[in-house]
C-alpha cells in the first residue's frame, strides 16, 4: 500500500493514506515533522509565509506562517483565496467526446408518459402542509400493514411530508423554490403518474397551487377538515390509497434505453480522499452513463463555486454558461444577505477528514461530475429538458440537495462519503460509495461500494467506476437493492425555502 497520494505535478502538498508518525521519510528528503492523521496533508517543500498551498493543481490558500517541508498542514494554517469571478468565464473550451464506453445501453424500468422512466413503483402520498403529517403517518402504517401485501407489484407507500405549506410568505419572490420543489416531487417518475394529496383545508399552499385546479378532485384529494373525526380521516386515506394501488399494481418493468434514465450525484460527509477515490470513480461512472445515453445531474453550489470556471469550460453554449454564472451570483448574494460566505460550508467532520477549507472540498466535489460536456444548468428543483450531463444548482446540505434532486426527477441517487452517513430517500434508492476502506469495514452493511482501493493503489478509478456503473443499472432495474433501501433509511424532506416565514 502506498503511503501518500500526490495528485498533480504542480502540487506542493500530498495526503497520507494512513495515520503516519513523526519522523517517517515518506519520500526522499521529506520526513514528517509531526504525527499526521489519515487523509491529511503534509508539505513536500518549504512554503514561505503567504506562499501558495497547492493541491489538485490549484491554490487552496496561502500560508499564514512559514510551513516547513514534511510538516502537517491543517485548516488553521491557510488563508482562503478570493472566489473566482463568474464574469466572462470561457465556455466550450474543454468539450470531451472520447468518454469511456458504456458496456450496457439498456435497463429495466417503468415507462412513463413523461421525460424519464421510473426505477421503482411507489405510491407517493403528497401533503400540502406539515399539519397533516401525524394523521397521514398513522394511515401509511395501516396501508403498509393491511393493503400493500395484496399488491405484489408495488414496491412501497411513502408519505411526502415536509415543513412547508403554512406560516409562510406564499407570494414572496423566493417562494417559487419550495413551491416548485413540491409540485415536481408530486410528479416524480417513481410515483407512476398516480396523484394522491392529503390537505388540511386552511393552509396557504392550496391544493390548486400544488397540483393544479384540474387535479383538485375527490379522486385525488382528501381534505381532513371535511372529514368527521379521526377514524373517518384514516378510512378516507386508506380507501383512496387502495384505488391507487390497484392501478400501480398493473405497472411492469420493460427493457428501456438509457436515455430514459436520470441519475443524481451527491456527496456528503466528505474527506480529503473523496476527491481521490469515491468522487472520481462516480465521475467515471457518470461519463459511462452519459456515453450510453443517460442523463446525470450533479449539484451543491458552495461545493462548485471555487471550481466554477472549470465547469464553465465544459458548457456547450454561451447560454448554458450564462445560466451557470447567474446561479452562482444568486447564491453569492443569498449568503451575503445572511452575513456569511462560502467558508461557512465545511463541517467539523470534513476538517477532521483532512479538508482544510471550501476550496479543497470543492475541487474534490466537482470530480463526481466526470468530464462530460455540460448541456444544461437548472435552478433549484427545476426539471431537465436535455439529455446528458446537467448541473442542478442546489444548496450543498445533504437533506436539502436530496429533495431538490428528487424534484428534478432522479430515479436513483449515488451518494459519496468519506466520514460516513446513513442518509437515504424514500422516493428513490440511494447507493452509498465510500472513499476509504476503513469506512466500509466500519459500516459493511450501510456502504455499498468502497473506492478505498484507489487510495491504496490496488485499483484504478476506471475499475471502481465500472463496478459502480454496473451496480447503478442493477439497482435501477430492481435486480439489486442498496443498503439504504433495504433498511429503509429515509430522511425527512427538508425543502429549500429562502423566502420569509411569517
């Protein structure tokens, strides 16, 4: 096993592959001056005060004091550089067409009349407001216990619950984000076109606003304030659910082209190996998927911001580049209005895992996008209109990004982690890929695939990327289940709402 990883010839730092004591000669003339934790950086050369600290071939920051060769470099030793400008970014100068060949061009999915196919057959019960969640949760337990076993072709029943819907400035300009998210989740490909809504009756997010006046019918909507007591509420929900289950039970998987498949890429609990192993492997799988005709979207604005110029270079048109710049400007202002900047992003766990600042985190994060041309940029919770690689602008928070990607219509999500997280989604399966083998050993029944052998040098990114590509298609086809789906590790839907709460 190799002792350290250096990513580019320009780098003047490297990361250790395991906890390394003081006094170890890692390469000729470079002896550790400190005990260095796994995945943390050490200096390959003497770096003067205010000197550049370089990893991924980019400047992560500037040394606050002199750093000697072999010294441990952590988050307390760097000054953050200025964000790259989003004005007049070059576009279309890094368009790669020689993507890795997809060994499979079809999968088994549920054909939908809309743009993308389903990977699961789920009854999704929408809510207009959080107030109805308690009643609906009781009903869903009863449906799963008494009704779902009768309909063998239906995978699950899920309540689409959230904290939005009332006590909010429903007509504020930024209310468009949460409303669009909920409108689009209601039309998720895994719900098979069956619409079922539970409303309270007095909320600001009316049924008409959520699903349209044409869908506000007794066949689709239950208003709890119109029901005579709790038992009547439960009976109404169960009766409507059974009618929907009968229809969903007729759905069957078909062999479909990859052009019918939409995959989301997300990372969380990242470490300094994420950009070495897990994310590049996911990027390789993403390139294979795109080459085979699928659509892949990646997200997380603050974890793209410091590499935005690299994304712009892959944009296929000036229009796409301009939308990318607009999304970055909007979020810059959003953070500024909150009196923070992108440096608020890294978590204590990120730093414990060797990520010194947001620049380093961002450079590792964008690796999950692969190298494919960027054909479209989406605002939060928008739906794609193109096939290929898409940047979907969302907050970086895992439990906010996930619902945004669901709203965009992903049938499956691939989630990379270094520190570990049991995160999952009820509406779509989530595959977990970890950056280091120690994480897989610690959580063997939560992590699906380890990219740790890339860190140790025992495998190439293409090896793990191809393994992941095949696993993605097996999960999309219902042949395999990721652990998060098997154990029903489903997170609450935290809908992005930058608008005022009243």
